C-alpha cells in the first residue's frame, strides 16, 4: 500500500476540547455539539489522505498568572478536565497530526504553527472548531496576515452568540478568506 500524497492544505481544529462540549464544564453551550459530526467527517478524510492535521488547543500553566485571566476566569490549564480533548477527537500518532498549545485566542499568535505549516509546504488552512467570533476569527485573521489562504466552513464552527458568529463568517468571507460549502471543504482535503 502506498502512502497518501500530502496536500498543500492543513486541517486546523481549534479548541475541540471538553470546555465547550461537556455540559459539566463552565464554557459549555448546547449548540457546540452540532459541529462535531462535520468536523469528524473532515478529520476522517484528512487522516485517510495524509493531510496535515493540527489540534490547536488553549493551554495555560497551572498556578501562574496569565494576561487572559484579567478578562476571563481561570480556564484550560494543563491537566485540567476542561482542557481534555473531546472523546473521539484526540490526536493520533501518525506523523501527520500535531498538537499546538496556544495561550491566546489565535492558533498562530506566539506559537510555532506558522513555521510548521511553511516547512510542510502548506498554503491553505481549513479552520474548524469553536468559537467562531473568538478563537476561529482570531486564527483566521492571523493566518491571513501570514499569507495563508483561509477556509472556514460554516457547518464546522459556531458560537453561543449566533449573531456574532454570523457576522464573523461574513467578515471572514469578505475580507479574510473563504466560507466554502461543506462539500468543497471535504474535497480540498
């Protein structure tokens, strides 16, 4: 069996962690779970095709001050239950799947994601996860600023503030990147 040919697209899962999807956690909101099935389909396609997969997850150091905590209560500390991956979305050790810890909303800010993508010849990032108006938008904007083609499929992201999610997707499509159909997103992987 031959190895799949890597493509110039990476799938970036942003904060697919318990915090938003587990009803026992503080940041849970019921609509979050609607993105899991479409993301699971993209993840399966990416794995089958050897696409680079990035799990960008917020991780803060336990016991240390963090600038973000001035605005939000302590959250997503390394080892905490709210920082665990959603069951079924854990990274696998395939050589084409990595975890990028982030301490801010963007998957790009102060991480090595830009460097990793460039070293792998990636030109397009397909960004999925939560929340559209916060971490997805920040990641999309920084990806665009870094010269990457940005795709954010509508079915793969949402927010507990739907009007802000809609506005963010409108801005992403108009100024930053592209909001493809789910079929287009699946095909690019």
